[in-house]
């Protein structure tokens, strides 16, 4: 039975029913729909809008229905949407009393409430997975503070850095993702129930009681906005998209750094695949898939933004399209976070190759310029002198750490024996003790800082 068919004289066409239905995907809301219905029923009873004994019977029956669904004894099928399914099943079990559940509410504020409950739970779930990923990165960083690797700009060797500093950079990204999800939770934690179809209700409901039962911190302040607001869905998917961007960047690095051309990282065989024709191949399919799936989440974001950009006030059927975008983004993100964390727990570094690579590409040239500045030369002049030294090395097939002091002094009399140490990669790394720098002391402090911020976020 449809909840709205009393006004109609003709049955809806099957093709229209098929096109309109949302049960095939909004069944995921069953838990939250029943939870919200129980809270609504309790409120109706406490405010004596319906007899308390009837409200209790509705609540008890809803609890039993939820248990039957969880046990697999109540298949979710045969209705237009999850809300209709729950109400029809309730009425089937307790008759006309079940029809009283919908007093003082509409499917418009009902679905908005269900969605907010779902998104709140999803944010908590995703944040837990991000925490597990950051903890994995912290373990890797702690085990690699002493090793160095080349840092890149424009995919060209730039300066030597700490391996742990590199790993910490991604922890910082994922910490920002945690902050974004946590912040978006606050705007999701607003209860729209009680807004009715759009204008509120003339029943003396107690919205604060319902909000308390559903653990909402705030109550919506405008019923028109409340039933048509899907900003929280768009923001949630934006947070998912930014998280996927960071995962994709990391995957791009893993793909490059595990290639024969770099050889810095070894991905475990357990998380690699081979070729059907080339026996020697070991392919980084998981990082490639995560990189590819990022586009899918971006598509979900563009989809919901397009849905909400032109709908007139208030509720319109377009908003049914919010669910598949939400569920799709959530599923992709959780799958990617889970497998990526496992993959990272099973990678290894070739620290020798990284150290040798850090010595190439004249990566300590900046240290030469800084040295000259510390000796009193203006930076732009020091930059020019260093550039001449690099050109000399290129023309004579030399490296900066293999030049004699005599050669350095031919470019500037400010050079002394100290420069022969300053151009060594490990000295370059250790010289950068500034907060956020590459020195071991700075990197260890960064690890402590990440740990403190992570723990603080989860205490809050």
C-alpha cells in the first residue's frame, strides 16, 4: 500500500512505480528509520498526542521488527521506499494503531532525519578508519627516522629529506581529513524531525525530547530549510573527495617509488598482481585502483552539487538522488581506506637506494647557497655562485660532495673546509632543525605532535 494513494482514482503505472522507487538503495536506512520512528512514537505518547499504551505498543513492535531484519527473518521488499516498508509492516503487525505513527510528521522531515542519523554514524566510522591509517603511518615513521631519501619538486630531485618526514607529510594530510569530517559532524548533528512536510506541525510535539532520544545536539530552526537541506550530504562527500585525493597522491608515489626506475619501496606480493602474458611482472594494482576510484567519488560530489543547485524551495523529488551519491562515496572510501592501510603495513623500504638517490641531482646545492649567505654574501649572489658550481659539475661529470676545496674556492674565497661536510646529504638533513624540518629531532617532534593531535581529536 502506498502512503499517498487516497487522493488518486487510478493506480500508478508499473513503469512509474519502478522509476519512483528508492527501496533498492534506501533500504540501508532501515536501522535509522526505525530508530527515529521509535523516538517519534515515544514522544507522541509522552505528549499524549496518542495514548501512551499505543505509543508503547508501536515502539515495542518496531524493536521486534528491527530484530527480525537483523536476523534475516524480515526481508526488506515490496514497498516504494524504506519508510513505507516500515510503516506497512508495522500496520500489518498491530493494525490501525500502527497507522498512528505518522502523526505529526511527514516523509520529508522523516527522510531528512534518517539521512542525518546515517551520515553521523558514517562519519564516526570513517574517522575510525582514518585513525587506523595514521597510526600505521606513525609506526612507519618511528621506524625510519634515521633514513634519508630524495625530496622532489616538479618530479626532479630537490633536497634530501628524512623518510619519516615524508611519511609524516601524509599523516598531516589525513589529520586534516579527520578535522574536516569532525567539523562537518557538527553541522550534520541537527534534527529536522518536527518540520513536517515544510511548514511544521500544529500538534503540540516536544522536539527537544525527540532530539534527546536520538542524540542530536541541535534542532533545526526553520522548517522550510530543514526538509530541503542536503548541504550536509554535499559536505560529507566533499570530505570523502579530499580524503580520496590524499589517498590518490600517496598511491601515485607508491606506484612510482616501487618501479624499477626508483626501487625505493617494495609492495608485498600479497598486495600485488602479475601479468597474464609477462611472467616477470609485479603490478601495483591496488594503488592504481584507489587512484582510479578517486574519480568515482568526485563524480558523487558533482552529482549532489548538481542536484541541489537548482531546486526551488522546499522539498523536491530530486533530493531522492542524494542517497546513491552518499552510499557510493561511503562504500568507496571505506574499501579504499581498509585495503590501503593493510598494504602500508606490508611495505618495505630499500634505504640504500634511497640514500644513494638523495646524493644525486645536486640535491645539496641549496646548502651551498645557505653556507655563503651565512658567510656574509647576499642570497641572490650566493644563488648565482652555486649555479656556476653546479654547471661546472655537469660539464666535468662531478658531484658536489666530490669536489676539492680548491675548486670551491675558485668560485668564492668564502669557502673553507666546512663546505666539504655541508654538502653531504645526511648533514643537509640534520641541519634543518626548524619546526617541521628534516632533522631527526624535528621529525621526532612532528611524530609526537601528530600523536597528540590525533589523541586529542578522539578524546573530544
